[in-house]
């Protein structure tokens, strides 16, 4: 690639007039061919092309150009031309020079912490920390009466709240006399069935197959626990107003859940020693919501003195930490005292040991890398890393259709290998499928029937009805059609481990071939 | 003169000269290499000799005699504009100024005036070396009965030049070389960028800038000409990075020195920094510091700080030149060092 640069002809001038182009933009030019006329301070000169190729002009006509600037490229091949175009497209918007910045560093940092978009501020002059403080006060004043203390004005945009959040306030109300007379140690000593019976007797709504593990305690003025929920052993759930947990959600040993209101969705998987509560957990704003199918890793700690909203299918992995307030010295001596909610929008992910500081918000499908420290907002779909966390890219990349098909087709190979290594008898792979326990497992790009039962089919698209005896996993539509036994369950578990969660759900793997 | 499209300093000066020549028949311009097609070393006179061949004269390299010719023309009722190609060479003509031009009116009991304009490009940051980069305004500050006007990129440069030509006094019109290439930024709705601006005084206005709309300020920085953009960058940096708010006063009339606006600003801020591109000793800042401490001692909470070029010669090598001349960082440090600026 060749460049045409305006050279300095005269020590006293900084600019020259690009008077006229003698060739069209993107015309073929020959080496030595005059391509434009430039008026310098001393003369009018023709500038010649340094070589043969396609000219790409960077300026129009009759414009002043700073000497030393490149005014055109000459691409010597189609590849070079494409590279020039790509470079032009990639070129980010020019970074705001100091002269274009309006907000002071203090103002920008405070706004970031509170998720305030400074571009919406209409003010002539600089935006200072004081302006942002006034804005925060105004926003609070405007938000509180509308939202009430449960969400304290926190935007639920991007967050799928669990169904339990909408429950009528009379559902599961527990007799106050029962709570008053309850001996916590004695309750812990009961069997799971005895605990469920006692709570139901006092008015709690508890579904079937609920397991309140050995040494566990559940106390709240309203208790709603749906089918198949498993807590403990040694779980402690003490809420000032309500605890509601959706079907098939489970937490491992030593759960501690203390807050004013806990609304947990269905199909949540919680690890061991999860701790929810901490300073201010009885505050009026101490609300926790966790969406369906969220994951809460071992030893995660969630401080809830202000609302903590965790969306659907969020991954809050091991030892990650959410704090909604800091501990500080006197505000009157200029120390910061911060109380602010934390929001993880749907399908966002928080890596091992990451910290979300009061006011943090991770946008939908955003990813925070392990050990990062999040202050302020991480935009939806972005990948952030560091202390403090900075966005470095996107949380996912674009797949071509061919690549997606290729990945899905490979599931068959991987599943086949896994089953064989587990010691199961499997047939050789033929036509993107194999047989196990008399059932064919196969991949088709688009299911339109034509697979003989019994079969479990992985497909990217499903058209029409699914034949009797055939189960189809619609991998992009994220839905299971038809029913099946242990083979279907095993294939579904295999898909779950690739992040593919299927409806109908929630679903828990009952065990099987893998 | 204001136009909608952004204009660079050289364009405004050139257009103004054309307008002055069209307006007044008594104006003549002369200097070295000012004729077309060259149009002067900095192109300020471009097109003028083609339009007015009898009134634009090219001269030998002989500044001492040029000042004398200008004086004679002015005494005889013309309005000469003398272009000194590089302001460094005004020194060759200073005897004419000190012992003649500045004195004739009083010596001849107001029977004559000497209405001439000496246009002098000053300033460095272009790598022109020791004898083509200086800011020698301070040599003129102590000469009674002349007027020294310095244009900045935020002033109405055309109006300043027109006023200088109309002035009955001898006027030195200082053009910082960087002004030619920079875009003129005039106040709009009382602001330039994010800074609130007030303009006062006639015919050579004072601009006052505030980062807070004149509600608070930690210091006043007084400057002129080519140092104004450097000072504005410094006060902007202090706002953005530290929330330290200053006022800036940009004079266009250096002599006779009128400091009312500076004193008003200092009464609000309580501290003063001076900033000039010329060398430190015996300069613009020294004179202002002396006058402000006399007039407003009780308003000052800290000693006046001066920012200026080091007392030395200006090297040709750009990094060494940058080291010699006052920078944004020098201004920031001078302000930050004042008592009571960091709360």
C-alpha cells in the first residue's frame, strides 16, 4: 500500500490547499500520473502517484490540509483495497480530547457508581461532582415513593423476577403465635417431614417432595416452598417478612439465608456454605430476588442491606462476593458511606472470587472475569475484567451458520466417546448417529420426522409433529419435544453441561448413563 | 468581524486587511516579501498587493529605516502598517520608537500624531531557533505613549486590528505565530467550550473566563496572546482532574496597562498567577505582580506566582525549545502550589 503525503515546502506554513483531484476516487492510477493539484504558499503543484494501483482519496476538493498528512492511499492489490476499507470501518470514533470532555473525573466516577448516564445531563459548562450528587438526590426523591422499599427504586430492566415476587401477600402466611413460641433448636432436631408438617400446620405453603435437611431451620412470617425444593443439611433460613422458593431449587450444606424478603425462583442450583445476609440484613430494603435457573456457587456471599436482584440463568460462581454497603468513618469528616443495590441482569456471569461493590450492575449476558472488582455498570453483552473491572470485549462471539452446525454435529461424537468411556455399549457412528440401549441418538440440522423410534434426536430446528417414541431436543429453540427415558435424560444432561438449558423446566438430572 | 465558518487567525487577519484597505484610502502597508504571489512569510498580506499595488510596498531588510519611514508617513497624515517579518527584529527599530515615534506628539505639543501600526509576529514552539522565536513584548512595556496590543485566538482579532489602524497612537500589534494556524474561538452564549466568558473594555477588550460561571474560583491567571490556549488547557485540566476552578483574564491591551478586570477577579479568587511566553525577568508578570500587590494586598492570600520562559535563549531543537518555554504543566503546577488551592 502506498501513501500520498503532503510534504512541507515552506518552513513558515502549516497548511496547503488541496485544490483539485485530477482523478476520480477509486480510479486506477499509474506510477507518476498526476492525481491532484495542491496550492502551497509559493506555487501550485501537481502531485503524482507514487505507484500503480487504485487510489483511495481521504479528502475532498478545495480543502485546507495540514502539511505532513496523508491525503490518499494507492492500493496495489484487491487485498490492500479491502484492508484499507476494513481499517476505515474499524476506526473507532475519535477519542474525546480534553477540550471535548465535560465531566470532571470525580463526577464521572460518581456517575459510573450510580449508573447515571452523563450524556443526558443538560448543563452549560463543566459537570462536577456536586452536579452528580444533586442528580442522585433528585433521582432518589423521584424513585422512592413509586417503588416502595422492596425494590427501593431499583430498575428491574433486564431482570426476570421470579414468579414468587408476584404472589399474593396472604399466601403462606404463618400463624404469629407459632413463630413466637417456636424453639429453634427443637425445630432443627425434627425430621424433614416433621418440619414440613409443623410449618404447614401453622399456615405455610409447602409443596411435595420438599427436603429440609438435617439440622435445618426455616422461619418467616410467610413461607412458600414449592415442589422438590431441597435445603441443607444445616440450612438456616430466617426472613423478617417472607421466604419463597420455586420448584426444584436446591442449596447445599450450611446455607445461611437472612434478609427481610427472599424471593427465589425455580430450578436454582446453590452450592454449599452459601451465605446471604450480613450487615443490615434486617433493613427495610433488604430484598433478595433470584431468577429461575440461576446458579449460586459454593461459599458465595451476598450482603443484602439494599436490594440485590439476580436475574434468570445468572451464574454467580464460587466465592463471589456481593456487598450493598461499605463500612466507613464519619461522612461528616469526608469519608464515603455507600448504601446501594446490586443488580445482575439475566444470563450474566460472575467469575470466581469476583467482588460486586455497592451500586454495581452487570447487564444482560455480561461477564465479569474471576477476581475482578466491579464498581458501577458493566454494559449488557460485554466482558469485563480487572480491579476495577474494565470492559475489554464482548461476552460472546458471533457464530456463522456453518460453524454452529459443525459444533452441534460434533456433540454426537463427543457424547459417543463419553458413553464409551463410561463403559456403555455403543454402536459405531453412522449418518451422524449411533445406538445405545436400543435407542438411536442422532443429529439432524432440521427435524422433519423420518427418524425411526425409539430415538433421541438433536436438532437445530424442529418442523411439524414429533413421532411417537421419538424425543427431539430443539437446541436453538431450547425445548424438548416428546418424552423418553434414561437416554433422553442423559442427552439432556450432556446438553446442560454445554450451557443449553431446555424447556419444559426446571429440570434436574435424575441420574443415568453419564 | 465574525463569520459562521471556523476561521484561522491568518484568514481573519488577511480578510481584515482587505476590509481596511477597501474602507480607508490613507492606509499603506510595507515590509519584507509582502508582495504577491508570496504574500508575506506568514501569508497575512496574501492578495493585498494584487488588489492595491500602489499601497503595498516591499522593502529591503532594513528594519531601522522602515520604522523611520513609517514615522514619516504617519506624521504626514497617512496610516502606515509596518509588517516586521519576525518580531525579534523590532529591536533594530527601537531607537526610532523610544526617541522619536513615542515622543513626537508631546514634543510638538499635540500638533502631530503618529498613527502607525507595527505588526510583529512573536513566539516560539515552531523550531525557528534563538533569533526567530522570541516574545519581546516586555521590551515595549516601559515605553510611555505607545500602545501594545496582543491578539489571542479568543479575541475578535479583526476588530483589534481595525481598532489599531484607527488608533491615533503608535500601536504595536503582536501576533503570536501559532495564532495564524489556530481556529479563532469566539464566545457564543457567553461561553467558549465549557468556560463562561465575559468581555469588557474598548477598543481592546479584556476576556475573563470562569469554570463555574463566576460563582467560585481558587485563583486568577492573567495572560495574553499565544499563552492563552496554554492557560486554558491548564485550567481545564485542573477542573477535569481535580475540580480546582480558576478564572483566567486575557488582556489584549498590554500597554497602557489597565488592570481593573484583574483586580475584580482577584477580589473573587484571592490569588494570582501570571503567564507569559517571554522570559521571566523584568517581564509582563513582574509588572502585574507589582501593581496588584500595591492595589490589592489585602485580597491576596498567597504570593503572586509567575509562569514564563526560562531566562535563556530558545534552542532550535524542539524538545529543548519545549523545555525552555512555559507549558501547560508549568501553569498547572504554579496554580496548584498556591496556598489554599487544594482544599
